[in-house]
C-alpha cells in the first residue's frame, strides 16, 4: 500500500461529506459509525488496498492518523463489518457523496493547469475475450499530484472524443 497525500483529501474534510449518508443499519446492533467505516474504506482504496482485510490492516497501521479525523468510539471494525456494510450500501449514495466532494476539490483547483492523458490499462489484452483493449482518459492536476476525473473511451473511438465529455462532467470553467 502507498501513503496518502492528506493535504488534498482534507482541505474540505471528507468525513463531513461521508457523514451525510444516511445510516441504513439497525441502530442498536451497530458498534461503529457508518461514516467511520466509509472513511476507512475510502482511505484504504486511495492507498491501493483491495479488500476488507486490507481495510483492517490500513486502520491498524494508520490508527493515529484515523483518530485525527474520525472518532472510532469502539475501535477498528472487523473485516466482517466492512463486508456487511459495503455489501449492503447503495453505491449510488456513496457515488453522489464523492461526486459532490469532488466538485469542491475541483473548485479549489480552478486556477491550476489540468492535463488530459489517455492510456490503455495494463493487463487488458486485445486477444482475450475478443476485446480491443480498455482505454481511459484521465484529468490530472500535476502541480498537486491528483487525478480529478477519468472516463472510459467508447469502443471504435479515441481519447480525443472523450475529452469534451470529461471536461463537461468536471465543470472546470475557470481552470
């Protein structure tokens, strides 16, 4: 796993954004706050973690960092807790929350130069399963070392056609 560049993640505190997601669990059966679980999951993902065991490992190795930003009143959740929460969570709610938070970050980057770069993902062979490859376009703020958006390139197209859609999605009017 890699370390986190916390300066950008916390300029507009992400745990506040995550706490707006309504808890769908039965209150009396929950030992951990939903926002804490989501925060640990997001930080693990941003650190290249891949599964629920990685979430526990991340929390154990970064507990001091986590306690600066979330409460963890009952300690670190187990991998089973992460599994139950993320299996039951409506991904659209989390997606909307992160999209709104992303707009705030883009606003902070409005005076920066944004670079666009198209890439074919590693491990996607043109001969496997008859595909032509999986291409994405990234919007990158090099000065801050942060990717602010990405979009899949449609088949029988190229990166140039995806860039206007990505710009529109990001709403980078002053950038």
